[in-house]
């Protein structure tokens, strides 16, 4: 049997979370709640209110529990979405792939060339590819920060048609300047791209379709910023360390085996 203190503690938390301050009998968890008159309702509310005043930590604990449950529900929703959208994430025919195209673990990155955290992660990603010969990386061009971001993404997609996506991608990420068309073409020239062809193919409507598809996919997954990674059935928002990246890849590999 619950002690009065425990009952009141639970009742207070439930009232706080469910917004039931006006109907305290609902916290009893019965399908058919007992009927209280106005005086009894006032008495129960007064007891619960006083308990909350005497023990404000209950409010903090209740809010923390609520937040944890919300986060768990969102993680589960994202996991289900990742599984449902696996083909769009991992096998879209126009997505550039770097690392080992036949690798046993696929890492998907949503990124923007103007994102400073994406630039930081480029170094980490390059190191990860060097040390893991079985890592397959799908690059999701996700320009959200500026028009120059879109310009750079278009150029990268066009570079893929000349078989130089990876070299151009890393060169753009290392570029310390801006992303005007002239600056982009200068980077393209430095990695041996046909800049005249690149300039023309950047305007291909098919590239715009890919970028729109990437934005739609990000929205379905709840991705609102860059970088964002999908490894196995897990979405990782934001930059992560090399050690964490190794651990996530190892975990995905173990689940797949």
C-alpha cells in the first residue's frame, strides 16, 4: 500500500504533467473515478499544492521524466523513419558515394559547405575513411545556410558527372574563401575539372531535383541543421569526435553481422 507521502508525490507529478489540477480525482488511475464534491476537490488540491510548495524538487523530477520520455519517443520515431526510408538514405542513384562503395557499413552525412562544423567533420571523416577500408559514405548535399551553399552543392553534384566528386568535395571543404561561382570554378580547376562543362551542368534541373529530395528526406527525419549523420538505425545530429564515430560504426557493424 502506498504511503500518504508517496501517493501525494505521485499525484503531484501526474497533475503537473497531465494538466489535471482542475480534476484531481483523475490521478487515482481508475477507469471510473470516484465523484468528489467541490469541498473535497478543494481539499485535495490544497494538499497537493502544499506538497509541491514543500517539495519543489518533485516539479524538477517530473519535468525531467517528461523530457526523457519525449526524447525516447522521438528517438523511436526517428529509428522507425530511418528503417522506412532506408532506400532513400542509402541507395538513391544520384547520391555521391565516397570510401568503399561496397563497404559493409554505410554512413550517411547531411552537410552544407558553409557550415563550420561540417568543415571540422571533414577531417574526421577523411581519417575514418583512411583507417576503415570497409566504410561506405553516402553524401547528402543539404545546402541550408545561404545561396552560396546551394551554388557549391550544385557544383559538387556536377563534379560527380566528371568522376571527381570526392576530390572536389574535400577541396571545397578546405577552401578558406567564399563560394561565388568564380571561387568555386577556381577550386574546380585546381582538382582538374573541366570548368566550362561544370559551369553548364551546375544549372541542370536534375540537380535541383536531388537537392529538393534531400531537403524532403531531412524533414521526414527531423533534421534541421548540419552536420547530421545516419549510421545503422541511429541519427546523430551535430559534430562528433573520431572516437565516437568509430564506436558508432563498430556498433552498426556488430548489429549487421
